[in-house]
C-alpha cells in the first residue's frame, strides 16, 4: 500500500467520524434512532482506531480496516432507513469509508 492510499483512507475515516457525530448530535434522545445512533458511535470509535493505526502504519491496520468496513456498511444501511439530511450524509460517508477501508484490507489478503 502506498502512503497516498493510506491518506485517502484516513480522510474517508475522518469524514465518517464527522458525519456520524453530526447524526448523533441531531438525533440523540430519539427512541426510533437508537440502533442508528449506536452504530454511529461505534463508527466513530472504529474509524478513529483506523486513523491512528494507518497514520503509524501499524501491522494491524489492515485487520482493523476490515472490521471498520463491515461496521460502516452496517451503519450506512441503518442510517439509510431515515430521511434526515444528517442520516443521509452519514450513510454516504459510511459507504465511502467502507470502500476505502476495504481497499486497505484487501491489500493484506493479496500480500
């Protein structure tokens, strides 16, 4: 993997963190949003771990990225159920992040 590919994934993860936090801030306390909000919080945690591991080129970054891709897919699906601008933005950011993380994770399998 190149530094450029790592940086693209870091940028996608940071975008996901921002969008997920905005979704949580807008919908906190809304009971129908519970699963969405939990997944958003999980995404912020996992994306943060990805950013840190990618930044230091950890040998575990590809494995963490694989988990992050799966989590972001789930969050995108859940946020996609709601019609708020924040949910739509979060779903899109999660899809972008999942794709970037999957590219990093697949490099491990090819190596």
